C-alpha cells in the first residue's frame, strides 16, 4: 500500500532475518531454562511472531519475515518473551530501532543488546499543545506575565491492559516551581479531546505588600513546560505513564505564541540503563526500503531501454544485462528486472536471449547454469513468482503432514537415538520420498505456462549447443525445476510460504534428507552413489535404483518443457491459500438475530471462503469464490470500537449478492494480506461490483451516503485492477524506480564500465584490474547503451533532488502530519527563525 506524498507514491517495506538470541538471563527457579519467542512490532503493534524455542537460553529462530508497511511508524521493535503457561507471557527485553536509524543497519548481520521493557519507555502517540504568553495587570497595579497552556487533544495513545482512560498532567519546570495541574479523565478512548487551558505566572512581583513596580523577572528561556499523559488505573499500583513532552519556553519567540503537535517521549529515566549483554542480545538482519515512485511518464526513457534488452545484439550490451554486471549481487538486479518484465509481458524474450548467450559461452555441458549468473538468478525469481501457487498445490499438504506427524527418519547410524530403529526410520523416509516424488512427477499438467515456455527455450538452446550430449536437454531443465525449485522448497518450506515458521531440528533433518534424495533423483546423474558423500545416503538410495524413477523424471521434464502442448487444466482438489483467526460480525440471517462480534477460524481455498467456530471443526458459513463480488476496507466510523487506535481498526468487508460479511483482522499487515488474496482469487468473477459502500448499513441506512435501502448501489468506486494471477501483482513503476535506485547506487561502476569500453575500442593489450570484471562483448554497442543509461539516471536524480527540496520547503515541523520529535525540535527552531512572522 502506497502513501501519497506531493505528487508521488511512497512504498515502505521491510525484510527481516531473525537469527538467534544469546545469553538470555536464566529463569529464577530450579529449571532455569526458558521457552522464548520473538515478536516484530511497528511501534507497539505486533505484526509477526516466531515459533517458541523451548528450554533454551540461546534460542535459534532462523526465521525470515517480509511485509509491506501500510502506515507511518516511529520505531521497528523486537521483543523477546518467555512463555508462561499459567500467567501472561513475560517480556525479557527488547530492541527498538528508530525509523531514521534503519539505514545504518541495512543488510548487515548485527547483534543488538536487549534493553529493559518498562512502562516508562513504552510510549506512542502525539499531543497537540498551544502556549500563549500575555501581560496581566494585578489588582495592585503590578504588571506580570501569565503563560496560558492549552492541551487540545492526543492521538494514538497506547492501550494498557485492554483499556485507556487518559488524562494530562501539566507543570512548569524552573527554580522554585512544583505546581502541577491536571485535565479531566477521558474514559475509554486513546484519542482524547481535552480542550483545557491552564495558567502559570512566569513573571512575579518582588513583594505583594510593597507599593512599587519593581519586579523579579525570571529568565523565560530557561523555563520549560512539561505535559505528561497518564492512564487512570483502578489497580493498586497506581496510574500508568503513557508518555510526555518537554517544551522549552524559548519556542514562544518574540510573538509569545507556540502551537504545535509533539510526539510523546519516554521519561528522561525511562528504561533502566543496562550493562552490555545483561539481558542478552539478538542477532538481526534488517533491510528497510522506501520507494519514492513518480508517475509512469518519468520512467519512460529508462523503461524503454530495459524492455528492449532482448532485441539488443549482443544481449550483453543491453541495459538489463549491464545492471547485472554493475550490481554487487546478481540477485539485486534479478528481482526488479523479472518483476518489470513479467508486468509488461516481456519475460520470455529476455530470458531466452540471456540464456542463449550464456549457453553459447559454456564449454562443458555438466556446468551449464551452475553458477550464480544473471540468467540463473532471473529464472529462479521467475519460478518463485509465477510458480508459487503451483508449489502450494503440489507440496503443501505433504510438507504439513511431515511437520505434524514427527515420524523418526534419521538414517545416519551415528545420529540414531537409542529408542529408534534404523530399518523403521529408513522405511519412514522411503515412504516420504516416494510420495513426494510421485506428487512432483505427476504435477506437470499444472506447471505454469510461463515456466513451461522458459524450459522449452532452455532445452532448445542447450540441445543446439551440445548436440552430442543426449541428456543435456533434460539436465538443463532439471537443474532448475528440481535443484532450484522443488528441493529448496522442501528444505526450507517457510521461505516458500509452505509453512509459517522454520521447522524444528528433527523435522528439519527429515526435510534435508528428503530434499537431497529428490534432488539426486531429478538430476538424472549417471552415477547416483557418487552424488552422495555419506555412505548411509548412498545405501539408502539403492531403494530408488530402478529405471521407473528415471523414466518418470524424463516424462515429467518432457511435459513441462514442451511449449504449447496442452491447455492449463483446472485443479479439482481445493487448495488452501490462507487461514487464521479473525473477528467477524454476525450477519444476522434471522430477522431478529443478534449481530455481535465473534472470534472465528477463517479458511480460504481456491474454491470457497469459510469460517469455523475453531480450527478443525465444520464450517459455520461457506461463501463460494464466485459469490465474492468485492473485497474492500471498512471505514473506522462503521463500528466505533472502544480503545482502538486508527491503525488497530483493521476491518474489511467481503461483499456477497445478498449481504456483506464484516471482518476485523489482528493487525494492519494481516488485514492487507487477506484483502489482497481475497481480491485476487475473486478477480475474474463475472458479477464483480464496480462500486461499493465504504461504511456499514446500520440503523436503517448506509453511514456513508445516508441512503435507506440496503440494496442501494454503492457510492464509491471499487478498488482493484489487480491481475487475476495470484502471484503476479506487480507495480511496473515501482520496479522501474528500484532499478533506477540500483543504477544510481552503482553509478561509479557504470562510469568505470564506460571507460573500459573506450579502452577496449582503442587498445587490445592487458586491461586495468578494475575493468577486467566486466563482460563486454561489443565495446561500441555497450558504450552506447551506457551513455543512455547514465543520461536517464542523471535526469531522474535531478527530479528526485527537486522533489526533496519541494517537500522540505512545504513541510511544517509541528503540524499534525510532522509532529516535533526527539530529533526535530532544533529543525523547528531553525524553521521558525526564517519565518517572517516572528523570530526566535
């Protein structure tokens, strides 16, 4: 989800590798071990939770999490919790990284020390304050100054133990100052409207008894106002601190007026200071990305250069190939290139061109596509995108069974447990391998057309290049479909959305053994036993030393690499796409039926959307996919939930022919995921709506348009425009912006490559070392492309620079959109000093 910003769209995303924690303090009891899990939070909203690692003080998680961030945030936080069966899980420590600091850790494995979690440091939200300094004449005729402090409102306060009854405490900080004043308590809201004003004297008469006008004036610039937000608690422990701000009175300036929004901050001593590793540490790899995307016309020159890459001769002189040459990792270039080419339908010509060039450069058929080339990385990425649904259909049920049953499959005699039997374990493993092998080799009819077309092109290129080798037409395809697609998915199912979490060690070992066997079966290697370093694996493979396995592999490879041989067949078996607990509003099928909110287990397949009382029970309601007419967000005002932050109100509606089902997800990321996948699976429905009601139908009328008939056509255009293919939801302009960012990052390499082209055009001797790494088949054509790339990138750089200046000039620090924070007060002072109204 993009955020609009001054004529462009801003996309935020984060990719996190949660590695491991170490030196967690032991549990204060005889057991001493802990059952720990880690959560990922946007501010205080949990968006991801790892599995629980039991009985460890150094838990290894090994989990990856990626999400598009649909809202603004201040901190990306990670909490380590200890599971407690009888009480609420206790927090051990946290890592909190400010949004502004995320780039410091970009793509680096970093050990972060855990900090204490305390109420004084767990703050969020913002407050609106107005200060006004005015002269007042006392009854005795003395002129003094009073500070009028108006606390207007707060937004997004944290919810404490399920409730938020906030009030504000206002105090003036200075010599001999101790007075504090409080607003009224606002019940059951975390967006309170206070609208209360308090007065403080800041210039006082020397003596109220003497009839003179001498005054002792305080240095106003050294005073500060303190506003603390508290939750009025009924607990014996007292009120909970929600956050506070300290406003130096020098912000009043000569005009004596200050009106601004502030981010709430922790107390000055919020959170205890801890020694390094006192609470342990957490290893993380964080990649936070912000894409500032212009309208499509801004990228036309660069986009045309990229999309015509397949027709450039030689292809190594094309813009897409050059991107792969200058990037530090080929994967960096492959991801946006593949998504861009898929979006515009040019993926097959491009992959055919770069694959054909790589095959012609290969001397030994046994090493074909074995390296991490741009071609192999691009095909990998294409299979991940286009083949994800195919992977789910083929393997998901079997992977879930393996992870659930926990059958012993260890066949290494050295690692065998005393209670296990080697022959039983071999049989368990053999059955698993047999079933997965059959699932794969009988799935060819479901292989996506784009993958089949790519495999056909690879096969043709390899067979033409190595005409003597009869097996190369099979091995070139199997090296991708088995080695780079099915085998990695079996090995790490969590990375391919086949499982929510990394498997436990025993199951992971089972999947490793299965993956190695499937990889060898699919390789069609002439000496199978030589494929294994371990003697126990070579012995186990004897089970599969039959011709029927090789024949099945060849038949499967023939089928998926024969372009246009068959039409894609519909899948008869329902495939589970997403499931989980959410809260739904009862639909009130009976005339007098209750319409309260209930927690239900929701399940989406390619056939229907259902909900159940709990997981595993029969469906309480079934909605066929063809009956989903639209899936849209629901406005917050529809059901004004108590104690709900704006981003916590994550309701959406599934619109059917006769009624709408209202659902509340657990967080903003989950709500977006459900809306996206429900929209995609129903995209081709013939009766999809073009308009909808963004609010609910309550008390006899629609809240949005006030129309009384519940059958009234919608008043707002439906969102949509998503492609029918579940996995190919690509924004072409966003990918063009990402490619521009890469070219901009590696501009020095582009210049070096341009110099290398010039050097080769006039000199055939030994090259300089920095030029030797570039693949340049045609210096003149490559130089021509480089010149066009550099020109288009420089133009975009100028446009981005101008946009940043325009945004900075229009940004008002202290506004509701840009509150003053811990790093922005000086910026505010500087901004006000340039104002013509007053100077500070």
